[in-house]
């Protein structure tokens, strides 16, 4: 049996060889880690199981090019591998993309369900709290999509078919059309979606994600509207999200955000349950200590408080819940690191 030092040497040699071909194959292998210190209080009482030091994320990310026009993307949450998850449950995405030119793209595999909204678009490791909708939606599913970028490169449309986020092991599907656009200071992340929650029955989404880039200030405003085939339920089943982020200086960012979830209509919505009307307010600070504007290391401190009503048994956004979150995030280029330690 090989001893651990021998196994480590073999692994380092293998990664070094991988890096040697990285320029030709355009391989990007990264490790992402986030650890937090959390204090949660519900109605004035400490939530013991959710408080203390927590390892939140441990991600392995691999991207590369197989040949001209054909690329792959893979992200694996290593901290989710346990007896309650299958191997593929811990994979956020694993897909191939073919781009014959700058205008067209075709992708298949495990993908992000093509919904709009800037809150939904956040990478989980970079978010400290979510609305009830984004906390509950199963956004990583198997599927296929076609992307088309209009002349000028400012607008991209994605047409997608995937497993339904409401499937829970059933043979149900979701269909979406997403528009990502950039016009001056204004950026869009809009979509219309049909999510099958029972055979032949759909919950319809209209999602309007608006972003304004105002120099050092970024403003996000999202509306997620949900309705069944039979009833539109305008603004009676929806999620609102707003966020202001200020780049005080190169190393220091400040942010404040608010979310509002409501469902006064239908049991078909499995993300925000009926009789829910909950608001979350929060904010915080991010600090990047490395020189030269590098974002590989980040310190953060954030706080949020939610109020209203949410009868869902598995609710994430609960009434009278306050969360203090202080933590550290780092991202490491594994191939560069291996090259350094094997050549020093």
C-alpha cells in the first residue's frame, strides 16, 4: 500500500504535468473555501445548532477547452458529499458548451436553471443571506440550452429546457427564455419560465432583474412574479429584492439589501408557501486585504433581521430571526500553487 507522502508526491507530479499543458488546453483549476462565525437568534433565543464556527463552502472548480469552440465547466461542492447526497447532488454544474462562433452557443449537462434576477445570479459563496424564494429553489438541474448573442454583443438570449426545480425525483420539466443585456449604465437579467409542479401543470414566472452601474455604486432591483395557468395573481405571489453596493475604496465594499416574499394565492408554489409574507433587511462590509486589487482573499461581516409571517416548516427566512455572520473567503489557483511549491 502506498504511504501518504508517496500519494501526495504522485498527486503533485500529476498536477504539475497538468499545469504544463494548461496553456494549450486552457485549464483553470481552482479551490474556493469560506468559513464563518455565526450567531443566530430566533425571537430572542439563540439557535444553538446554527451558531458558532461553520465551514460553509469547499468548492472545486474546473474549466477548460477541449478543442476549438468546445469547452467544459465543472463545480463540485466537496462539503456536500455525505450519506444524504448522491455524488451528482453535490455537483452544481457539469456541462459541455459548443460555440461555433461568437453569436451562437449550445450547452448540455447539469446547468443553472435559466431564471432572471440579480439575487438569483449571485454565486452562493459570495452571498450571506437570500430571500425565501432563492433559499428554496433548486436551481441546479440537468438540461440543455441554446444561447444567441445579437450583433454588437450587448444582448444574449438563452432558451433552455431542464428538469423541473420542483421535480424532487419525478419526471417533470421546466422551460425558460432568459435575456441578459447591457446598455450603458443599465443591465438586464430578465426571464419568462414555465416550471412543471405536477404532470401537465405549470407555475409561470416573470422575472425582471435590473442593475444600474453608477460608478462606485451598484444598484440591483428585482421582481419575481409567480402565477399558475389559471390565475395571474398579480403581486400576490412574488419576491422583491433590492441591493445597494458601494465601493468605498479598492479594498473596502459596503452593501445593504432587502428582500420581500409573499404568497397569498396558491399551494402550487413550492418555494414560497401560502400565507407567507416575510421581509428581510440586512447589510455588511467586505474587505480585500491583498495588494494590487486581487480578490483571492476576502473578510466579511454581515447582519440581517427578518419579520412578518412564514408558516413553512422548512422556512429559511423566519419571523424575528437575526443573523450575525463574520467570515473569511479565499480562492486558490491550484495549478499555480503546485507549480510554485514544486519549483521553489
